[in-house]
C-alpha cells in the first residue's frame, strides 16, 4: 500500500491527492511538518533579493536564513527515500534545464529560480538534539532529486529480558547489549530541516504574489508544501500550507485480516491526513475517481474485483466516524487557528489544522472465495481546497 500525489494546487484552488493501494516495501511510522514554533515560514518569502553565492550550502545548518521553511519530523525505517517534484505553477520563458521556480500567479513569464537545502539531523531518546547525519547536506536543485534518510527512528523498545533479545540502542544512539540498550532504533526522531535558497536567476520580477508547490513522495508518504512569496511591497502572501498523507497499515493488507472488518465501527486503519497553515483554511472530501465524482471504492485485478467502504474519522477538529458514500461529505479545517505543538522541542504556533484517520471495511459475508486469488489494488482520492 502506498501514496502518490496527483494534480496541483493554486492559492485558492483544489489539490487532488490519490491514496493508492500497492505492494510496497517501506512505510513511515510518522511524518509530520513542523514550523519550529513559527521560525520556519512556508509563505511570504521576499523574492526581491537573492541569497549569497559564496556560501557552501552543502555543509552546516541554515535555519537562520530567510528561506527556512521548517522541518519534517520522521519516524520509520532507515533508507526511506523522498523524491521532490514541483506541482507548479509552470514558469514560462525559462532557460534550458529543469529547475524550481517561484512563479507569479497571474503571469508565468515572471519568476525567480530557487533550490533547496535539506539538513538531516537526529533527535535522541534522551529528548536532546543529536548530530547532523551524513557528511553533506542534500541539495535539491532539480525536480526529481531525492532525500534519503540514513538512519531509522522510533520510540519502540525491546524487552531486554526476553530470550530473543539480541541488542539495541541506548539513549545516545549507541548500539550495545544490556538493560540500557533497549531501543529498536538509534534515534527517537529524524529531522529534515528544509531551506529555500534564492538564486540570482530571475525574469521580469514585478510587484505581486508568487507561488511554488513542492511534492515529496515516497513509499507510504505523500507530502505537499504550498509555498508563497512576494516581490517588493506586495502586502501579504496568503495560501501557504502543508498537506500530508501517510500509510499506517502494512505494505500489503492480508485478505484474511481485511474480511474480519465489516462495519464502520469495526474497520481497518489504512492512513492519516494532516493539513497545517498559519494563514489559510481548507476543506476536504474523498472520491473513488480522479474527477471527484464517485464513491464506488473497489479492489481490482485482471481476474476480478470486489467493493469496500471508506470511513473517515476527524481528529482536528474532532468529529464522528463518517462513511464516505457521497462526495458531498465535506470535512473542514478548524475555523480559527489552534495551537500546534512541536513533537520535539515543544514549540507552539497557532495554525489552522485538519487531521484525521482513514479506515476501510468490506461487506458482511465477504469471504476468501468472494474473488479469485490474485493481488488487488485500489485508489482513494483525497481532494483538498485551500481558501
């Protein structure tokens, strides 16, 4: 089971993301966008100036720069790879090559080229910052570049008295054997600090609003960052937000387990959604097709198909488990900003938020003989409108 992103957003538009059932080998336990208490900004970047060309961006930390966006907080397996692409707007009249651009929303001939610096850091089980991981920062200069997370992270503990225990990590991330070495992963969290670097390459910049959508996708993860910028004295650039979908179920759902879930109160958890923004509200709905018209959810293969049902349970704002049997079932973000607390340092920022759980179930009477033996897949499309 995995997640991909499709479509693109505008500042006051709709983003369509497809939640896709596939056979995968890696999944994220948790993937959260964290503004570091408001120190990171997804919006209102000043595009009238460029960053220094004499800095070595492959080393050091860059969270003090104007373009610091914030950080992803990750728990999961080592080796997880995130591919970074652009969802637009598509800049026109650009030089040869494939690059990232902040593009004027009402005139795509006006833009500034940028790239991104990803600094990967550890957060220890002792609740303290750990080292920068790797010898160099990751430079994301071209759509299709990727970030590879070099170490695993999570809070799971071994039973050190169990006969099967064969070692673990201590609070400092050191491997060993004994009661102090009880953690499955070397770190509690992995941080990915992300910073925008403004290049000197631009075209016909003019007072107004500029936008760039980033999609980070990997096995079990789809994260969309909608970035906004301004040129000269343009007052305000609303429309910046993060929207993340993540898989919470095994890579492949055993059919024997799925058929035991036959009601919306007894359903199978498959994923979560999270929307966060300091300046923009949102609403969301689900569909079984990319046009957002139907809710006929089905698993299908070349040999047959069978239906299932989708349930969404809002956590923020809180709500009741709701069966998705119509695209008119709309789920809004909070009407006003509410506190978001960093899972690491505890920094707090007021944000518009939307968060909930996606679950599925099948009809009573579904058995192992309902469909021919095969591998089946399906898609659940999630449509987000920011406003």
